[in-house]
């Protein structure tokens, strides 16, 4: 059972002021590779999992930005942690089946 939800917005400072979309796509690829449940939204991506694993993903995404040539990156992170009852996107969103 997942004990945390993590929402992240990656804001890389790209080399030469390039478009950030390829960099954000790389961050999302790292999330996909984790095989954890996730949801991409316009301004951030939310991932469901164990808190330690989620924090490692944040590290991996930031390191990937550096490997792609970004001199710096800002990661805006929100973390919901519930070790006793667990954390679930489905449970938190069940009142909003259509995303409205």
C-alpha cells in the first residue's frame, strides 16, 4: 500500500534558453519507468508510492536535468504522507469522477 502522494513541477533552466518541454518529457519518462501510479496534469505530475521511493524519483529527475545540460533546476514539490491509512489518488478524487 502506498503511504504518500507526491506532486512535482520541474522547472529546468535550459541551456541557451531552449524550450523546456523535452526536459519535462524526460522527467515524465523517469516517472513512467518507476511503474508507480501517476497522473500528469497541466502544471504538475502526481505520483503514488512509498515516500522513500518518491523522494528518490525527485533526485533522479533533478540529476537527469543536469545530465541534459541544465545548469540548474527548480523542483516544486508537494508531499502528502499518511503512514497509517495509506495514500491514494483514487480515494482523494472519488468525489470528482470526471475531474470537475
